[in-house]
């Protein structure tokens, strides 16, 4: 009996010791986990909501140190122009106390009107990072240093005349298998310049009031993007998703590698790919105005990237456009894309020049002036809503503002200081509200 009692006591003691060891290990594990969560985090805040300043640019660089040791080192910045030419630099020494947050204010010396890249760098005991941003100075003063060709308007008048000589042969084919939510879907077909057949999508309410004319949203695609019928949206409008030549429903008409479209016949402005694309957009406008159920006094055009480019060009060349919404439009101030900092589409174009006998890049740039977004901008008479990202690698903000400042009609720009070749949801919401207000859709 005594042996059993001694054994039981010994066993209980062992169990207790094991529980103590396990508990201690858990405590150590929690401590180690906590240590693993220690960090230095940073936030860069411009003293203007759009990072566009009327005088000196200024920022607050906030640093949070959750480590149990002091973080010592430097915070610095480098400023370059959009061509990556170094302009200014500055740095300060910092000591960040344990478990602390500290703000550091930077005021940038005066710069001329334009946009600039600023890289903030932090190098402290346990952390290194670079934060890349862009800011503007007096953006409303930015202008291009290149004028449009003297015969720019004549070139496009002749293009439109050539388009008008092509019989459109409009056709619509209902797609009942795609219909839902009280909306009908059609494939629409027409002939465009060069007698090329182009096809797109049209969606409209299945039921309408007698003699009701529907306002139209003509949606233009990005580069090499295929459109889809827009279903499930407002039932008081017609939506046309416009595939242009070589894209989407029309891919088989110009079957080539994606990178070859933007350079197709670049050596001849009268045969260049974008001339046909823009005429396709105008032919879609002709289609809209041929339909008795559609309201030719309420036509909105919109798109992003190449779609934004086409929207602005269409609004410039066709006064039947009532409202234009463009996001990050490409081909803006083309001469100032050839700077080594912007890759596309300049890199494709230079490769094209290299394999085309007798063609020079100066000749290409001269041809592209007939397709430069900034040269279409002054011809626009309808309201324009433009959206841009300051970190856009394809359309730098200098180039976007050259276009915006060339627009003489009612206009608004929405800037996304931390986005690239995109815009935020706020843009989409504002565009919809502005368009519906303009079209009296309440």
C-alpha cells in the first residue's frame, strides 16, 4: 500500500512538472511570436489630397517603430523629372525611440510647373525601404512644346469623307441565348473605312414605353481587349460595346500578334491602324443615329487606356457626342513619350523602324502627330470627365495634363495619386452620376 501511495505521488509530481514545462514553452513561444511581429512601418502623406501643389511640394513621412530597441539611421528623398533626370536630394538623421511613432516633415524647394517623381528612402537599424510617389506643381500651366500639324483638321476631314463614301450596310442579329434580366442582346454589324466589316454588341431593355427613345453609352475597348455585352445594368439606356478592327468579334479581320497592331502601317499616316480604328468609332456613331429607338441627342462615349483615347478622338471628330469620359488615354503628347522612361508603345515602334528599310523614328513621330490625343482635345465641344493615375507607367501625368489643358469645353479631372494605369471606384460612380444627370435620367 505504501509503495502504491509513493508511486501515485511521484506520478502526480511528474505530471505537474510536465504541465509546468509545457506552460513555460507556451510562454516562450508567445514571446517569440510577439518578437516576430515587431516591425518598422511607414506612411507618406502629401499636404494636398491630389499631390498637386500651387507652390512648394510638402510631405509628412510617418514612421512607427514597434521594436524594443531604438532604430537609428537616415530618411532621405530623391527627386527626378519624368525622364528620370536627378534634380534634388535631401536627407536627415533619425533616432526612433522604442515602441514609438514619429512624423518628419519635408518641404521641397521651388520647382517649375510640371510633374516630378519623388522616392522616399528609410535606412534604419532593422529596416530599409523605398516609397515611390509623384507630385505636380501648378499642373494647369503644363503645355506641350509641339504644335499640331497645320493640316491636322484637313487630314481628318478627308478621312471622314472617305468613311461617308462607304455604304454602312447596318445589320443587327438578336442573341436570345444571352438575354436575361429583361434585356435583349444583339450583335451589330457594319462596314467601315477600307470596306472592312466590324461587329460589336448592343444591349437594351426588352420592354420600353411607346415612342421612348433610349440614351446610349458607347463603350470603347482598351488595346487588344475583347468587349462583352453589358447585362444587368440600368434598364433605361442602350449599351453598345464597340469592338473595333482587329479586336474581339473582329479579330479574324486583322489576325496578327498583339504587339503588331499599334505599329501596323506606321510608316504611312493614311494607312495607319489607328486611322481605321477611329473611323470605326465614328461608324458606330452612324449606327446609333440610324436607329429610331435611340436618342441621338444623348450619346455618351467612354473607355480606359486605348478606349479613353478613342473616346476623346470620337468626341473631337463627331459633334453628335453629348458626353465623354476617358481614363488614362494613351498616345498623349507623343513627342514627350520618347524619353527612355516610358516603354510602351514606343519600344514596339522603335523595333518596327529598325526592320523597315528607309524609315526613321523622326518620320514616325511626325506621322503620330495626326493621332496625338492632345491634338484632338481642342476640337471637343461636349463635357469631358478625365481620370488619371499619377503613377501611370504608360501615360505620365505631364502628358495627361497636356491633353486636359487643351480641352476648352466643360471639363473635370479626377486624380488618383497612388494608382498607375487605372482609376478607382470613385471615378466610375462620379461618371455615372454626371452622365445620368446630363441625360435627365433620375
